[in-house]
């Protein structure tokens, strides 16, 4: 089927060098695991000519973390010489000036892209890691205890045999997923309704939004947003900012569960008059209220204004909030009517993972079991297939996959989704994956790779660049 191809053999393949894949590499350097990870051969495969951030920089939205959280991903003595050039980076200084505020994702992406290039150059040079860019993974075959990864690059097929595969290729929003979710609640959209993903909308500028919604606004057509997360409230803000003076008067927000708000401490939540369950809504690790499921920063401001006054931010655009599960009387029927009348419905109900074709040794397709928010995986990111079999050696923890709530990751008991985010990719989430991959590689019989590497150990004895004294005492 694949015709002529080249074959490579290695211990581990990291498929996708976006925020999740790069988070694993950053963390492997921080914790000293890179020598063992690379010892039996490590290949990084990414479709982009410039790996590092995936599509993060395309979104016209603020982050759901303050700038210091992203700086913390770079803050480690083991990396200070690697990141020395960042002291001359305009992106770094923009984020630093917003250390206690939520920056634009475009600025975050620019900083992480620069840092990722430095890390990739370092691991290639010092650990013999192979980096394949402009390479698309077309198929994965699970054969006994190996994974065969088929890659298209420069018009040729290449196969990589590996024992461990870290697969984070990003996420997608499937309209059918939205329709199925609504159907489970006895809801439906009209066949004439246009379903627009939040992923697409949040990439549009004001001119593009006005063009897309021009006909709907001219007819005074109804617009509904489905979801209650950070992206849903970011969508509300972008719509109101771009379309208020083009005629947008009201948007309907349809959400299944109560809107949850994030607070750093229980005391802060009490001071704000926010009601929460002290047993179910507080993360036992961090003490934060609704750490995983709550609206943060700019989305928090939009959410509080919407809940208190029925307005989107400081605009005159109204918002009607309708909770469909255990909500106030009449909300479900009003949601049913809103969806039937809407000309445009914006899908803000999470992501599904982007996956290549996956097959077993007999050529039978492998389908992964999904739960709310992503694939059904363990704390190390190993997924279950639809038959309930754990696919050891395969690890997913990025957008559309995520990790289940686990004491090591920290979360509130009331959160039933999947945990993912840039900080988690660079810390707790990838740490569990690194440990699992190394345990697996230590059992393999493939020959070791002996790169001529210069580890970053001993660097604490060297004088650090200006970047590190500035950040040394900052906290995530």
C-alpha cells in the first residue's frame, strides 16, 4: 500500500511539536530525563515547517492564565543557558509586563515559539534527537508491542518503528459531536442553521466576523452559543465587540451545567459573594476554587457581567443564559425554541483529538474510547480502545485528549471533564507521561543510540543571564 519507503527504528516518537509535545520536551530537560529519553533514539515529527506552538497564535482571545504562568514554563536552572537569547525577545518583555494579567494568546504563542526553537536546536545538537518537519503522519499500526508510524514527507513514505509513541496532533470541533450532545438532552438545531465552531470564530478578526454575520444581522436573525467554558465567553465578547454597531442586539448562551467561576482562594470567592461547595469545588492541591472548570480572568469578567446584568462586557448587547440540565423552570423549553429559531449556532463544547488512521496487526481499525472532554485515558495518557483494551506505549494528553482528574494533577471533585493547558503540558501532565515512557523504554531490546551530547547538568555553577534573576522568585 505504501510502495517504496525508508524505515527508521527508535525508542520513542513524539508526534506533534505543539504546546503539549514541546511541554514534554521542556519538562524532560528540567527534570533531567532527556538523556534516558533519547538514549534509545528519539524522533520528533511535526507537520509544520516551524514547530513549537501549533495553532495557538491564531486565536484572537486572551489566555485563561496570567502571563507569569507561561513564564513559569521557562523558569528552571537547567534551562537558563538554553533560554539566554530570550532576554532580547520583545515577546518575552510583553509577557513579563503582563505577569499578573492575562495576555493575548498571540503573544504567548510568539514567546513559546521562540523558546521551542531554542529547545529543539539544543536537543538535536546535544542529544542526537531527530527532528522531522513538514512531515505528516498518515497511519499508525500497532504490531505486537511496537508501533509502526507511517509518515509522508517530501512525497515519500517513511516508516518509524518505535516502542513508545506520544501523540498530540491538536484538536478539532466536529459539528456532529454537538448535534449528538444536544440530542442527548432532547434538543436539536434546524436543518437550515449554520453551525460555526468556536475554533473558527475565535480566529476571525472584526471585518471577517461582520462579513460572516452580515446577512443574519440584516434579517435580525437569532444567534446562539452552545457551551459554558472559557471559549464560550470569549466568543460572546468577540461577537459583541465586532457586531454591536452592525446591529447585534442579543445572543443566547445555552449551557448544560451551571456557570462556574474561578478564584485563587476560598476567601476571595467568599469576598466576591460567590457561592461554592467547600468539599466539591476546591482543589485539594492548590486550594483554588473551580481550578479546572471555572472561568478565569477576562472570561471571568464577561461571565460575572452576564450573570449579574445580562450584558456582554461593557457593550449594550444582551445575553440570555439558559441552563438545560437541572436549570430553572422553563430554561430547557426556551433553549429548544432558541435553537429552532437560530440562523447561526456557535459550537463551544470542547474538542476531539485529531488522529491519523490507526490499525492493529490484522488491519482492523482501532477506535479510541471517548468520554466528556476527550479520550478515556489513564493518568499517563494511555487510552482505552472502544473494546476497553488499554493501549500501553501510546500516550495522548494534548488538546482534544487531556487527562482525567488525578490527585497528582490537582482539580476540584466537581469537575468531570479532562485536564489540559499549557502549564499542565509543561509540568504535571507531561511528567507522568515521561515517567511511563522511560519505564517502557527500559524494557526494550532495540539498540541504544549514543549521541555525542553535552548535558545541561552543571549549569547551575555558571553565571545565569539577565532573564533568570528577574524570574528567580516568581511563583506560578
